[in-house]
C-alpha cells in the first residue's frame, strides 16, 4: 500500500515537474530566439522551429500532470482535468499562424502559396489526433472494465471513486465525443481547433486559480490574496491583449508568456502550501 510519505513525495514531484517543464520550454524558446534574432508571433508558432519537440512533449507532460493530480475540491479537480484534456489538442493541432521567424526555415514550408496548410502539417494532425481519440476511448473503456471487475458489478461504472472522479470521467467522455465529432465533420478543424483549445486550456487554468482564491475567501490570508491576484491578472492580461487586437504582432506571444508565467507562479505558491500534504484540506 502506498504510504502517506510516498503519496506526499509523489505530489511534490508532479508539482515540481510541471514548473520544470515550463522552464524547459522557456529555455528552448530563448535558445531559438538567440539564433533567429527575432521573435515568433506566438509560443505556439515555435512548433515550426527546432523548439517543436519540446513544445509538443512539454504540453503532453503538463496535460498529463494536470489530469493526474487530484484537486482539493471537485471544482478545482474538474478545472485541472479539463485544462489537461485540452493540452494535447494544443500540442497536436498546430497554430495556422506559422510566423516567419525561424533560425532554420522549415522545408517544405508549413503554408502553401494559397494560404492552406501544407500536406505534411495536415498529415501530422490527422495521425496525432486520430491516435489521441483512439487512446482516449480505449483508456475510458479500460477504466470501465477495471471498475466492473473490481466490484463484480456492471453498474459499478456509475459508482466508481468519489464524486470528483466520476465527474472527471464524464468530462473526459464528453470531450472525446465532441472532439471526435469536430475532427470528423468540422472543415476548419485543422486551422481553428488550436486557437479554441488554447483559449479553453488557459481559461480552465484561470478557473482553477480563482477556485483556490474562492476557497480561501473567509480566511483572507496570504494565500487568498496571492491566488486572487494571479486569477485577476490572468483575466486582465487576456482583456488587454484582445483589446489591442492585431496592432501588435507579438501580442499573442506576450499573452501566452504572461499566462504561462502566472500559472507557474500559482503552481509554485500552491506547491509550497501543499509541501507536506498530498491533497490540501478545504478551509
């Protein structure tokens, strides 16, 4: 049986790992910036540079950690699960805004002369998203079978785990079904799914931060003010950048860096708060 000490260490490693992956991505982007001499229009556009492996792998690692880590409340747990669920979509469906700042131009170019995505980009999307959907459905099916075998009951699927666990599994099923429908029938999936998934991912990250502030509203201690400030700044940054619109070429880049930095700050604060705990008791 997993000891309390082992559980605490596991949570620590997962939490520190997320910050480490974010730092890894920042370092990779900085190295590319030093070689290219300019900035891409977004962090996502670094998919088309030598940063690609770190970008895709980093998002996959962060997404998995957000799903695996158990939130202190049903609300926080659901928010982290949804944010983690959108991370692979952001990774596998690259932005259509490919930018023009590369230390080594991709060959062939990711965009055709008519503005459509190159065949190799579309092929990557088709392969990766198909694999994601199949693996996702297979994972849910495996969870259902394990629950039925463990409880020797077909109806055990509806009663598996705590309420937060059941909600998380239901959310995963809904996301997979909706994702499959969009992938199969939405003509603009290849060019627009990335943007919507990225917005949703950051939105649910902000909800997780805000939820922590809400849980601390009565205590009004240091943690409350830190969580509340980070949540407000995440929303404010999005409002400012969207208000500026297209007048700033690196606006999306600045927004993504700001959101990632703020969420990393939240994660560090929460990691310190949880240092001796696996799941923090709700105040």
